[in-house]
C-alpha cells in the first residue's frame, strides 16, 4: 500500500520531459532525467537518477511501483543509464541495468541488476531476478521461478501503442501531471 | 480461539477402518451411521469439465476426445494454458496487415470469422513463457480448434499389429473351442456333415487344409512373418553433431517436456506441439458399506457447492484444544478442550475410555486420562441464539468438569498424567459418544442413535521433564 | 469354419494397460500407440505425508503397501484415466520376477478397493515382442536397478536361460555423478567464481538435475571412438551453472560394460543367457535382440552393445567363443520409444478381450484363492487348475500360440 503522496513533493532535480509525455505528479522523479515523447509514467513509479543521469526513450510504459534506478557508485563515476524505445515496465519491476534496448518487457516484480545489459525485444518474466554479469542476447525470454531462459528466433513485437494512446487520453482526467519542459531537448537517446 | 485453529490436525477421529484422520477429512454415512475416511469411500468421476474454459463435457465426448478439451491447449514448454490470438488476414493482400492482437475467448463461437477486411486466422501463444505455435512453424489456422494433436508416427504400424493379433486370438479361441467340443481322442465327424464342399466357391479352405491347420494349430508361418519387424545389422550410432559442436541446451527438450507428450516424446524444441488441455473431473463419493452417495458436487463447473454433502464436520461435535498445556511427566495436567455443536438442536454427549485394543498392541502409547463423568448437553449452534431473550434453559452437565459455556460450545476440563519417561508427543484418547438425530426422507420420522467416535488428542512434547 | 458365438461379444471397451516401473509408470488404454500418461511412480500421501515412492523398499513387504498402492491407483483413475474402475479390465505389465507381495497387494487393491472385474498380469519381456509382431526375440530389459535378459522362443520364455545383472540405469547415473563430482566445476553466476563440483555441497542439486543432464547431453561412445565431445555448461539453477567436462558425456555408460565383483556386465549377461539356451535357438535369438528400457534411448547404446557382444563372443580367451563365436547380433527397433515398448505390447495384447480374459483372474476367483495370486513358479498343481479351465495347457504366460505341445522340448535347456 503506497502512502498518499502529496503532489509536487517528490520531484527534485533536473528533468527534461518532452512534449506528449504523461508523467503523473505522484511519481517520484529524482535527479537528471530525460524522458522521450509518447512515454507514460504512472503514479508511484520511481525514477531515481542518484548515481548519474537517466535517459528514457520514446513510447515506453512505466507502470506503478516500478523502480528505475541509477545507483550511487562508490568510485564516484556517474554513468548514464540509457533506456530505449517501446519498452514496457510492468507493475513492481525493478531495473538497475545501465543499458536497455528497444521493445523489451519487464514483467511484474522482475528485478534486473546493474550488471546486466539488456538488448532488444527481451522479456524478463514475472518475478524473475537477474543478477549476473552478462548481456542478454536479442529475443531472450526468461520465465518461471527458476528463471529458465531461451532465445526466440523471431522475437515477439512489443505492441503497446494502443495502451499508450488510451492512457495518454485518460490519465490526465484522473491524475495531476507534471508539466513537460517543452523547450528542452526531445532528443531520442542513443540505443 | 484463533490459536486453536493451529491445533486442528492434532485432534484425530477414528474412521470405521481405525485409520486416524482429522475431522475435516472424514465423511459420515447416515445409513451406516459411521465415519468414513478417504480410503473407505469409492470415488468415481462424476462430471468432466475443462479447467480453463469451464465447459462441461459429457461422458461419451470425453471418452472420444481422450479426456482432453477441444478448445484449450497447453504450452509444451511450461505447461501453462495457451491463449488464442487472432489476426486479420486481408483476403486481397497476401502480406499481413498490422496485427490486431485481440484475445478471443477460446471457448465461445470458434467459427470462421469473416470481417470486411479479411478472414481471421488464429495462432496460440503462451503468456508465461512467450512460446507460440509460430515458433515451431505451425501455420495459423482458420479456426481455433484446428490445432489438433498430430497422430503418432507409429499409428499405422500399431493398428496393423492390433488387427493381426485380434484375428490371431479369435482363431486360436475358435480352435480351442472346437478341440474342447471334440475332446482329445474323439473323432471329428463334422467334416461329413459339412455340405459346404458341395457348394461351388463357398469355402476357400479345402477340408485338407483345415485339417492341416488344426494339426499345426496355427497359421502359416508366412502370414505371421508378414507382420514381424526385421532386425537391423546396424543400430543407430551417435550422430556426428555430438562431437563437433557444443549442444544447444536451450534447443533440447527436458525429460519433463518430453513426457508431456508420450506418443512423440519430442527431443528438440522445434518438435514441440501444443497439447490439448486435460479435463478435470468432479468427484462422486460413495460409502463402501451401503453404496449411498456421500458427496456430490453441483454440475456447474464454476460452482463450488455440493448437491449432497455428508461430511463429518456437519455431524460430529468438533473437539479443539484451546491452548497447549504445559505438560510435566508424572504430574496430572489440566487440559481444556472445547466441544462444539454442529447442529441447531441440543445434542448430548458423554465420554468413555478407549478400548485397549485401540492402542494397537502398544504401538500407540496413550497417557492415562481422567475424563469428565456423566453426560453433557451442548447448546444448539443457532445464529439466532444471540438475538433471542435469555431464556436460558438448564443444560445438563457436571459443573465440576465444565470450564465455560459459549454459544454452541462447551469447554471441558480433562486431566492428563503423562507417564514418566515419555519421549515424543503426549497423546491421550477417549470415545466421544453423541446422539445423532437423523431425518431420513423415506422414513419421515426422526430416529436417533448413539454414535461413538474414538478420538486421539496430541498435546505435543513435554514442556518440562525431571531428569 | 464355424466360429461359436462367444459369451462376451458386447462392444468391448478395451483394457486399461498399466506398467508400474521403478521410476516411471506408464498408463493408458489398450489399442493406442502410446501410453496416455507417463508419470513418476510416487504418490502424495495426504493429509500429512510427503511424496511416497511406490517401490519404497521400506514398505515393499509390509501391509502399508496396500494403502500406498490404493492411493497411487486412485490418483491414476481419477486424475489421469478418468474412467470408472468397475467397467474396465486391467492388464498389468510387470517384470518377470516381481515380488509376490507387491503382486498380491496390487491385485487386492484393484479387486477390493476399485472393484475391477478382471486383472491380468503379463510379463514385460513377452509383451515387448508383441510390439515387434514376433514370437522369437532375445529381450534385454534395462530397468533402474537391474537388467534382465530373457530369451523368448516361439512365444515361450526359456526360463532356465534367464539372466540378471545389476548393470542398469542406476549404474549410468552413478557413473555420471562420480565424474561430475571429480572433474566437473560449478560456476556461481553472481560472483563468477568457479569451484570444483564436489566442494560446494551442492550434491543434491546436481542429483536432482542428473536425469536431465544425461538425457540432454550424454551418449554412449562406440568402442573405436577416439574423439572427445566438447564440454557443456548446464544451468542447475538461477545461481549455479555446472560445467560438464567432455569425457563425462560419452563415458556415462561405461559402467554397463565392466564386470563387477560377482556381477556380470551387460554383454556378459546376454551371452550367458544365450549359452544356456538350446543350441538350435541361439542363432534365431541373437539375430533378434530387443532392448527395452528408458536408458536404451541413449544415442549409441545399441551400437556399442552390438560391438561389445561381438568382441566378447569372438574373444578366444573368454568362455563364450566356442559356442557363440559364429553368432551375428541384430537389433530391433520397436515402433515406440524404448521406455514404452513393453507398454505398447500390452496395449496391443489388451485389445483382444478373449486373450486377456483367458489369462486374467476375476474378482470371484481371487476371493476363492484366499486373495493370493498363483505364482507361475509355484509347483502346486491345484493352484494352476483353479486358474485355467483347459487341462492341457501349461501355466506359462505366453502369447496366443498353439505350440504348447513343444513346450517341454524347448524348455529342457543345455
């Protein structure tokens, strides 16, 4: 149960939110964050750029209780965390990976640590936790309690456009939104 | 009271076959007037239904479909249920348009859907492990129920063998019947009476051949050999790929995945096919003694109610340990047990000592216990009781052993004296006799009888033992 | 030809064919090319107990076996087969020498608890030949704990040539396990540390995945092979990956071909059995070898067995060469996976109502016999009389063959 967050309290830092992005003000944004167009950030999501900037691409769906965190590093380095386009972060997902490609799905309550590099069109299953130093090849699917994995030859396309359109239309009716900083760059991040 | 729920499994009632079981696992046959456990009932499948689409399947259809659902399929990779997805293929253009991923409920109206844009084609995909029929190259089907189980590759050969052996045994049987009729030393005059030889073309076997066949007692070897397999000089060797490259483990099926489909036992992931979902049966329980029905569920698969539910929980007074007492070896300890009334009329109970035979010749050691004497009456378990004016009628019971009374419950004091040197759990037992009033519809009269219920209570280990 | 109307000529539902193996149980209906389900031979003993092995040696000779078997069969009837037990006769595919207590308890459970009308017990090697359409074969049944070799000639098992050895699937498992503990390495994916497999105390984890490891990565090398397969990384769990060294992969079945102390190797057992057969039968038998059992599906096993047999038979230093030196060995491929070939034979046999009922015990008969099945090894003629009405027949559970008159001749081996 998330405590009721008063609006405007949780945002601190330097954001560059493009036009057409829906960011609920109940989401927690911290640090240097760039969010590309068409992305929707649900309330009670946490995007924490503690140890460096976070660049999120276009048409991503970041649902409730998602944590995207660029943790503080002991050695003082501030690497940029780059998340591509068209990703889905389902409820409760935790992503610490510094490099996420396009079209991935992070299912509910999945955890990806910072040592993992995620490429394109991967699917991290519900509850799966990934903590090893590796790069997931394109189209990898993880599922099950044991995190069985296999690579799909023809990775499934992540088609969340319908859902994004609907949310962009309906969310503003029910939530206060953080205004976009329009003149700032709407640059799509490097993937 | 909440604590007592933890100890439910510590109070074991004895079934008619002397098997101990918690009250929740017992059934009560009101004709035999005894408790029945899982092993004293005969269980059969009553109705068949699919666990995914909740379609009730009649018995004959279930047999034809080999107890599998027509519409629902199981993922060969992770055994979860597959969802049917449809895309619209335009009839004019061969290439796919932008796919509309609509989840069509796989049970209803599976007929061919024609929309103005084109025809719908279906494929199956797993939401858990993202496997889909497209991964193994199965073409999208026109209707969701077309994903049938492929026949076993050995089907033809097996059918050939089956028909051969069936005929073989029929002939064998017929010959032996003949031999029995005729007797070992008797002469067969059947040939004289056989007029078929005078009819042209009637019988293909001449009497001479028949006689030879009956002497040999078997068919010609040539017939038999037609069915026999030929052995090979060169059994299969290890495939070359074994030594050349590292096996792609992700492409090899695990044993569990293979056994999901015993007919094919696919060794590789590319050979996976969606399996039709296995049906579930609602059980029908019958008493073994009198064959009356003890448990019958409602036919509607989504309903969890029962048409007939003769469970012991509704008949026997339930005994619960209020809280575990501190047990000391050699000293008597007071144990509080609550007895609750399952019905909405007054029930009288009494306690007797367990027979020595119950201890199974010393295998189960029960601590000596002093039981409450006399008979007690339990107040009805009536929801209205609270709301009524307190017209408290005097309920029978020795005050000395009664700790307290609650609605429908009675808390009694038992005195247990664990023996010196008791290792393990301290258990004690008694027979709870209660009067059971049954209203049988046929008799249209109330008949009551005393039903004895042996109970064994497990109190746990000794808390303190003097060394 | 007059065919008398048989008493049971109603539409036959078929038989339930069940093979309760040491590890896996195959169950299904007769007439089908494969069992409907292949499940582990164990049952959850509700309401308290854990998974109970049906063949648990602790209860194998005790009264508790009745409860275990009842629960196990209950599970099969209600969850897998979903047919009323009263309506279907049962054909049990059992090993040739099955413990009497197990057979009797199984029969008791089927008759008393499930009211099955008829139960027939048939030996698995014999049924294996049904899947080939042959009546002559040398059946090598590689089970979990032991391998039995029995020659069948014209439908009659030559019992004096029965041979058994403990070189079986368990040997293969033990060999692989030892190899892994000694030479394997486990990588912790979190820390990227690699340790020898024996040190981390993960034996149980490896044991749990051993079956999968063998099925996915192992094979049986041929005698003249000089190549080594590459090593494999096998994920044991999310955290640990096992590195399987190459030599372990194709040396897994070496244990089957080594003579133990007082125990024959697999090829020796086959040859010993042939030696005990009448010399006229030997050629027919050696050219029709049928290998049953799940482990027979390991790639290269049959080929290696053939090589070993030929080497051993031809070796002048061994005892076999004089009588068996000239033999050729040919193998059969049944139309089923080797683990279900015996079941398939039962399925084929079970379609014939006449044949099964002839060899079956009915509920009433069982009661008359004091709830004890007659053992075919029993010398009590009365027991046999009670079972079979036809006086001329010897009680050997054989295929429908009328060559019984020649039984006595073939049985006098040596």
